[in-house]
């Protein structure tokens, strides 16, 4: 399992990332909040299939599938 890294700044807040094949992937929910979207699932519908994936992350003491 890849390690989750959290970045934080005053403009966008906290954004979780994970490295997959040496490339950073961002947690859709965090990006949706940073861009003031209400629904991360609707936001990701506009992405191509090669721009999104479901990945299992250890979140809040549980394995969770995250977009």
C-alpha cells in the first residue's frame, strides 16, 4: 500500500496525495473541497478514464476506496 502524504496551505487547505508509478495522484474529495465543488463524484465525471482511478487508502483507521 502506498503512503498517503498530506499537503496544506492557506489557500487550498489540506490535500492528500499518493505516489503511484512515480506520479502524484490527488484525492478527489480534497480537490473538490479546494475548488468549492459539493460533490467529488460529479466532478470526476468530467475526467478521462486514464485521469482517475479507485485506490484503497488507509483512512481514519480503515481501508477505504478513494477516487
